[in-house]
């Protein structure tokens, strides 16, 4: 029903559901709470989505597939492996700004997996991991990265830095430096540390 209907109502339901799921977790959110937060009749959630579980699946898929589609664009438009990684970072920043609750939702899935973990999250995470692995493999082949790198470890490290850096944006300004484009600043700094390290040349 989602594709053929009242978009303003759908958007209100989805926005309310995303906020509640990210703050409380799937199991602790009721359909009644979502309906009240969205200001809609509770029956509309079943009508449009078929219940809480399908609404949650829709939310997760909506937020993750946008990123997945952008990966294919990067693959087609960029040849340089380091530029692909930078484009991946920029895409992560843009998706985070559009869906600021996404990283909280993902962490909740890691800690308390729902059916969505195997159905949606795991597959998308593997897609992101494989993309970064391809970039690292290409950079090694071109002599841009060290030939002795363990590709799997290098990929996990980069993927983790990106994901956790975005998650830390939930922390207060007393912990992180307050900046207008904080997500972009911290992610780009993380990438520079990953690519160039922290040790001075010759130290």
C-alpha cells in the first residue's frame, strides 16, 4: 500500500517511527505510540504498512537502500580507488544528514537483532564492506597502498571508523568540538588519519 497513497500521512508515520525506534528500540515501541506521535489513527499503520514489523522493515530499507544505490553511481563515475573512498565518505555524510537516526538504528540492530538484521541490514553492510574492500584492493594493485596490507583488516578498520564516527555525533558538544559541519569535519579527519596515520614522517 505504501507506493500508492497519501504521502504526507506516510511521511508523518515514518518520521515518528524512525525517531521512536532509534530512541527506544523496536521491542519497546508500540503501534499506539507511533500513531500518537504522528497524530494519525492507529488503524492507518496497519492499513498502509501491515503492522509494526513491516513498518520497521520499511524504515530500515528506506534508509539503507539510498546509500546502496549511491555506491553504484560511484562505481560508474569514479575510476581512482582513493577518490571512490572519498566519495563513499561524502555519501555517508549526506545520508547521515538526511537520516540522522540511521546509525542509532543500526547499533540497536547489532545489539538486539530483529528479523531485519538478516533480511536487510546484513546484506547492505556486506555491500558497503565489499565496496571498500574493492577500493583497497585496487589501491594496492596500483601501488597506492602498501602491498603487505591485510585487505580484510584494512576494510573492517575503515568501515568501523566511518560508522563509529557518525555514531559519535549523538554525543554532546561537551565531548565533541561544536562545528557547523561536524559530521563532515570528523569523517574527513578520520579518513586522513586512516590514509596517512598520526606519526610524523621519519619519526
